[in-house]
């Protein structure tokens, strides 16, 4: 950001004594460090991993499904061939009978041939659900980005205040030296020197308070970024950001939620389709499929099975209406979000214009106050004005410079806030 004609290096030279080797931090670097360090970012990998497992399970639906079972039973009655067919055979011919205790061990294999598109749609629904979770995390992280932005500019504001008070302190020290010299020659009263020193102590007290405030804000920023930040850390004033029309993560979240509703609607059509599968059942036990044989033996059964559940016909109309209502609710949510964002952007645009006008006025006022203070310093040396009058003019200059610095930072923050509202 373009500064006024006041030197910006005075703060670093007077407060930190040396600018070389100090930790430099930019706003973009803070964003980057926060996205890497904030615990919520770990959910991104977990969401991808979990959806990968779920999709892999869906793909296994077309693998043969094997069921192994065993059974031992005793029944009170069995089919009696002698009673049913005894009259058809000559007397004395023994007819087989089935045992009441029966045993069976079997394996059943079923292979899906056609599932009506259920597996493919289930896989798409899993991916759509994962996209919703991921975009929800992005929305939360984007909100954290705004908090980092506010903290960053809060620290810059304190730095600007420290800089202005460093300038005021330097002016006071210079005048104190001149007044002390004048006191030695008897051309200035001791009360003038005492008043200047009292004003210097007050300025130094304010500087100490600002230092504490800056340290607290730096510690909060350090928690977000995962860095050890202290008063030796210098935040660089960011450039004016380019404002471009990009997609907010909230918009991507709305889009992913809409995509899931598309897959829910596709599932309604899938539920109406038949399922076709092949099966094979092999077993060993007693009795076999031959009811005339009461011995142990193997047997198998194979074929194709068609299942067509038509119960969804009763509910498909209502389910479609439910999806329609959900889509309308989603559209309303998105419309509310877009409207609120437009209102905030309009407010930011108005703030930008306000700060630009204030900066122009502040620059003129600061220049005039600086000229008045410089003249007052000369008048103080010549005894034309009192020390109290000089301090008033010095404070007026400090207020004017501070107002200019604050409005310049607020303009820059408003532009970054506008970029935040527009998109990353």
C-alpha cells in the first residue's frame, strides 16, 4: 500500500533497533500456514480415504457371493412310501423310507448378472456424499481464513500506532534535549522541561500498552499458523488485491448437494428395475434330492433367478415430490446466500469509496498539522509559545498522522474483505 511522505522505517529502527534478520510474514503465507496447520484440514484426507473404501465395497457387489451353511435336524414325520405306493407293489417287496434325522452341509453361490444400475448409482452417491463433506470442510476453512485476515490487519493497525508514537517520541526527545540545553543557560523554565518529560512518559506508556496488545494478537495468529510469533515478527503490509469473479466454496457446496439429489432421483428409477442373478447350490447330506434314496450323498442345484420388487411403485410419486421440495429448499438457501453476499459486497464497495475520500482529507490535514508542529517547535525555542501549546500541536499532528495511517489500512482491509466475499 502506498504510504504518505512520513518515513515507514522509523518504527523498525526505533522500536526493534535493527530490521535485518527479523521474521518476515505475509498475509498469503499466513493463509498457507493456517491451511496446513489447522486441525480441520486432516478431514480432507480422511474423507477421501473413507469414500475410497466405500466405493471399493460397492464394486465388490458383482463378485460371487458365497454362503456356507450346515444343518442337522430331527422331524416327527417323514414321507412314507409304503403308505403312499404300497398297493402298487407285490407283497413282501421292501420299500425305502426316509429317516427322521437329517443332515446337510451346503454352499450357495450367487452371481449378480444385472442389478438395474444399482451399483453404479450407489458408487456415484458415495462420491457425491464425499464431495459434500469435502466442500463443507472447505467452507469452514474459508471462514478461518477471514479470522486470519482480521487478526493480520489488527496487528498491522497496532504496528501503525506504534510507528506514529515512535515518531512522536522522537520529536519529544529532540525538543527535550533543546529545552534541557536552554535550561542550563537560563532561557527556559524547569516546568517546561518537566511537562515535556511527562508527555514523553505518557507516550512511552502508550507504546508499552501497544506492544502488549501486539504480542497478544501475534500469539493468536501463531495458534492459527502453527508458528512461534513474538514481537520480533514483522508483518508485511499486503498489496492491493485483484478482485476477480471466482467461485466461493459455499457455491461448490450447493452444487455438490444438488448433485446428490440427482443421484437420489436416479435411485428411484433404479429401484423399479428387475434384478437378474445366477446361482449354484452344492450340498452333501441325507436325504439327497432323490427322495427314494435314504443314504448320504452329494447333490447340486443351479439356475438363473429374477427378482422384481414392484413395491416402490406405491411410493415413487411421493418420493419424487420429496426430492422436488428438497431441491426448492436448496435453491432458497443458495438464493439467500447470494443475496446476503451481494449486500455485503455493496457495503464493502461503499466503505472503499468512504476510505478513499477520508484518506485524501487526512493527507491534507496531516501535511498542515506537520507544518504547524514544525513552526511551533521553532516558536518554542524562541519563547513565543509555551510548552503546553507546543504539546497540543504535537498531539494534533500525531492524531492526524494516525488517522491517515488507520484509514489507509482500513482501505486495504476493505479491499481484501471484498476479495474474500468474491472468492479465493
